[in-house]
């Protein structure tokens, strides 16, 4: 009887380890910021690329009021969103992506963060 309890406990621990491996997904976040100065005709951009080591899916978008583009590191447009929340659920192949926020004609600055899991 005692041996059987050890076997059941061992199987439970092994199953929990397998389940944790299957459920666990890593996340990465990319960001983009733009500030336009109409007086001096300048545009400052900065951010962090969204780098997916494996195929992934967008799980969260923050601060995307005016929309944004997703481009490859080479500048090829992958997707365009007027409503940033439409990006949630989008699948992306492994690679490095630039997050390019839109700015409106009145508010000349914008920031956005996009999180994906893989």
C-alpha cells in the first residue's frame, strides 16, 4: 500500500511538470514612440523591436490610441491597425518587428507597446 502511494505521488509530480511545460509560454514586448515638431519640421522616433524567436501571437496592446503599423526589420509592412485592439490574437512568424505608431494632426506624439507570446 505504501509503495502504491509513492507511485501515485511520483506520477502526479511528473504530470504537473509536463503540464507546466505545455502551458508555460514566454512573452516579449516591443514598443514604438514618435514625437513630431511641426515648428522645426522634425520627427524623433525610438522604441524596442518586438523580437520573436519562434512563431507567436499578439496578446496585448497598450496606449494605441491612433493605431499603428507592424513592419519587419527590413521595413516591409506586415499589418496596419486603426483600432489597436484588433491586433490582439494576430499570429506572427519568428522574426524582428518594428512597431510604428500613428500620430494625429492635433496631438503630435504617440507611444505604443505590443506584447506577444511564443
